């Protein structure tokens, strides 16, 4: 199957107009499901927490990547409260439900360290 996907993604039409992947909350590495197609794809990556959002545009694993340090929301508010947690991968505009997380070993990753407002 991988050879077939590779063959399709290296056709002229997909080299000229590659697939576009949207990564909302793009801290960290390439999603495992995307690894096979990433090198043939353009990625538009959004993350409001810049602490682990320093992917290099030349060493990203994608054909091309556009890094956008911004929040994506369905609301049209002028500002959004954003909770920076112990792990940048857990930061969110939603406050963590600590009472639901406390029994899990990774609950400390969701501890809010700072609250900021984003435009």
C-alpha cells in the first residue's frame, strides 16, 4: 500500500498541486498518520502556544510548511483567554477539568501556569 501511495503522490499533478494538511494545535512532531504523505504535502500549522512551536521551515518533514503562531477559534471575539499549561501540548482556550484529570498520571501536564489574552 505504501508503494501505491508513494506512486500516486509523485505524479506530476500532485507534485504541482500537492495535498494541503491543516494542523490545528501544531506543537510537537508530525502526526503519525501523516508521516507517509508529509514529504509530498504542504502543511499550514497553527498553534497559539509558541513554547514548542519552533519547527524549522527547512527541516519540517513537509514539502513546505507555513507556521502561524495564532489561535484558531469558531468565535469572533476580539480577544480570547488562553491557558498555558505545564505542557505546551495541553494549552488551550478551554480551562482544564482538573477534577476529571486528577486520577491520571499525566494530570500535571494540564496544570495552568499562566493565563494570557490573545487577539
